[in-house]
């Protein structure tokens, strides 16, 4: 982003005192506030969707979400030509959640539950037709992933000369596929018994420690670019899984996270079971297998072998976690 990006700021009705580069964006500083100017490659319809939701969230009392700023013309998207498009967003100064700090982890879970309570009162609109909002059901995703796992396993087995990654993946396949199969069948039965789980609500979509910011006197949730309709417990799963992996599947911490969420939004039996199947499914194993199949199969980066080994090493700890929590 060069001088062209800075020129875009002239389209906004505010005085910028300084700018700083910040990871592919520009931090824009006024007398009292800071904003982030970023290039944007999506659609205006998606931007308007995010803007209206975050505006409603703020009106409901949750002020610290990074909504977009409209320019003088009232547009969210600013441009000088058809190629270069920019958005200006609110920016919150602070540190992201420390995955080893229990207090920060539990505060993040509390804030997520508060956000969910507001989002679930926003009724889905007919205009939300974008594929990024109405994503495929989890059941369809699991069915698709399981077919992919089988296809890749058969491909690897058919090879005469196998790489170290292929040997390792084949050796652990039965363990992980058994989990994948149980998760699919269990979720299928659950969705038949608990049809209310099909009534999807708005989710953050990618809630991790990177997306919660602790300031001096506030906590902010940022980056709603993945926001979509889903069973909201998927957000809690995504955050918990990241934290559990960083904390050796600490049972005490997991129970505290669940208890913290439920002080704001008690979980139904169906939601707890849904969460169980999310954890049961070997998502990260599938990701490694899928990456292998779509990449150069003759050579896999060492980090992917390391990730596969880590999954095998954590297998028993995760199994204990599943059995103890549920």
C-alpha cells in the first residue's frame, strides 16, 4: 500500500495527524482516535452486511467491535479506480489474548457469550444470500471430508514408493478415521433428535485469541470478516480447541471455560452434544491430509510432518478430555 492508499484518506471527513504502516495496512491517527485503512477485495454486499450487524451490536450496548467508517459520500468502500479498493475500520489499541493466561482466557469466553447473546436476537434476513453467510451444514462438511479421507488413503496405499509423510499418515489413519466416522454418525442422529440446532444464528466465524484485544479499560472483539450463520457453539469450539492445544488439553481449564460461558448463556443438551462432535472430529488431521493431496505429493514441508506427529502425540490426551468432559 503506497501513496495511493494515503490519498484515499482525503475521502473521509476527519483530520488525520499521522499514519503508520501496519502489516499490509495503514494505521491512521487523528487527535483522539485510531483507524486502520486496508485494501479490500470482497463485495460491497458483504461489507454492508457486516456494517449493519456491527452497528446493531453497538446499539445493543456492546461498543467495542471494529466496524467500518463511511466516507463523505456515505460509502463503506473507497476507491480511486476499479482496481484499488479500500475500507477504513475502527482500531483498538491493546494486546491479544494470552493463551497461557487463565484470567484472559476466561474473560475472552465471557465476552464471546455476551456477543452471542446479542447476535442470537438478530433475525436472519432474506437479503443474506451470500455464500459467505449461508455456509454448508456441518453434517455435509463431515460427509464430504470423510469421502476425501478415504480417497487420499486409497491413493497413498496404491503408491509403491511411499514418503515418510505417507507412511506416517497411513499408520495413523484408522485411529483418526474412526473418530471421523463416529462424529458424522453421532451428529446425524443428533440433528434428527434436536431439529432446533438447524436454526442457525450469527457467529463471529473465526473467534481465536488473535481476535480479542485487551485495552487499558476495555475488551474488544475484532475482525468479523468470517461472520456467518451457524450453531453459535461453533465459535466456542474454535476458541477452546486452540486453547486446549496450547495447554495440553487441560481438563480443569476446559471446565472453567464451559462454566464461564454458561454464566451468560446456559448450554442445552443438544448444544453440548454438538460441541462434543466438533471436538471429536479430527479436523486438523483432515487438514493435513487435504493439504498433502492438493500439494506437491513428492515433497511435504517439514512443518506438516511436525503437525501430523503432534496430532498423534496429543491423541490420548484429547481422548481423555472427551471422556472426562462428556
